[in-house]
C-alpha cells in the first residue's frame, strides 16, 4: 500500500504504529464477569499508544509544512506485556485482575460473533508474525 502511495505523486505522510491502548476495552466483559483478561500474546510486549496522541500527530503533520514524504513511527512511552497492562488496569480499578494466556484458537472465539467477526476478520494477520505483514 505504501509503495502505491509513494509512486502516486500525491503528497503524503505515513504514521506507523503498533497497538492502540483503547483495544483494552475489548477486555471489559471478561473483567466485569471474571476479573480476568484472556489473550494469546504470551510475553510479547507492545508500546501501546492512545488514539488521541495519533490524532494529534496527524493534525500536526497536516497543518504544518515540512512533513510531506516523511514516515513517523509512533508508539507509547513504554513497551508492556498484556499481563503488565492488566496489572496496571487492576491498580487503577482498585482490585486484582489476572491475565490468562490461551491458544490462538481460543483467543479468536469472541471474534466469531456479530460485529466483532467483521472487525477481527480484517486483522487475521494480527496473531501471526507482524514483520511478515509490514509494508516494505
């Protein structure tokens, strides 16, 4: 995709990021019912970023000159495992939460129903090697 845009001649800026911190909202149901987050990321860590921070960078790059043709790698301030994120959330909520690592197939079960199925279908690659899908 990036190659097509680069060769189009249209001025552009690429904002690359890892994961939104707001994705934690997907955990709400199991936190409410079991004080538990289920996921398949094991010890992998991600520097999650707030979508508002991405929007602020996008607004800046669109409203100030000098950004055309640039690539910005955006990330949060610290790379955290899902378990670390869950522990922080537990501290904020004032109660202990736990993270349970499950096989990929079990992590995808919530993605089989309703709108979640449509959303997850867009990200079939998300549980595979991210470098495999990174634009070159």
